[in-house]
C-alpha cells in the first residue's frame, strides 16, 4: 500500500529535481527518494538542522511524493525538532541538492539535447548474481525506490569502477530505461571496453559496495 508525503521545496531545487528526473528518465518521486536514503544516513542533529534553516529560504513549492507505508513510517519516526514533515525534509532536500547538484542551477532546459533524454521506455533483461539481486531489491523496497531508477542514477550520475565480482548463482532481472539512459548505458560500456552485461554487473557490485548492502 502506498501513500503520499508532502514536501516543501524552493523553486531552484524543484527545477534541479525536474532536470534530474528528465535526465534519468524517471519520476521526481524516485529522484527525491534516492536523495532521502542518503540524507537519512547523514547528521540530522538539531544543530545541523538549525544551520540548514538559516541558509535555505523560500520553501514555497509544494510537491507530493508517493511512497510505501514502510518508508513513510521511517520518515515519520525521525525527530524533526518541532518542524512539520514537509518543512523538515524540504530543508534537508534543498541542502542536499545544493551541495551535490549545484551544476544544474541555471541550465536552460529548452537548449538541452532532448534527444538524449527521451522518455519512451525500453526494457533490458540481464543476468545478475542472485544474492546481489536480492540485496538491491530489498534496499529499493525498504526505501520506496524503483530498481530501474537506482541503476539509471548510477548510469547517468556516477563514475563506475572496474572491480572483481563473483556470480555463483544468477537470476534474470528486467530493467526499464528511457532511450536516453539506454543510449548512455551502451556508450559507457563501450568507453570502458566491456560488454554491456558485464557493465551492468559492475554497477550492481558498486551499488552494493556504496550502500553497504
């Protein structure tokens, strides 16, 4: 069962999230949920929240995200120091995107190469280690993130490293990407001089390492 969570952002950060969602071929909900999972692992002390409040202004853009009940309870259980849930996470999200995606500020979306970010979806079926698949799927369920959006985030926004990985038992996984993400996916694999199935397994291994799964 899913429910809505209201969040207040400022116009600049709402624009950045729109651009990231378009770039990744996904929804704003997934972009926000991806950010929230990282935010919840960071310092959420009263002093830190006060510091953010003094630097972030004009939370006047209301947006709703749809999350599962498990993730909503997780958000509601956090001490918000008297702030409403939409103000508290609004401040944190603005702070996060200013720090990590400030390069998106001021971009003229009408001048971007929109062909790279087509929204038409295509499926790709891969073989992946069964244990790795289970870990990633569980993480995405716990944090109300679409599995395909997590992989798209790594394809579009992360530097992928070549590391050793083992696949003792494999299972099929179907990922759904926009044409733009799929194009970047194949381009990245070619640049690394690896096959695309090997490349997607490198991403899976890096996800597990980065997220300590």
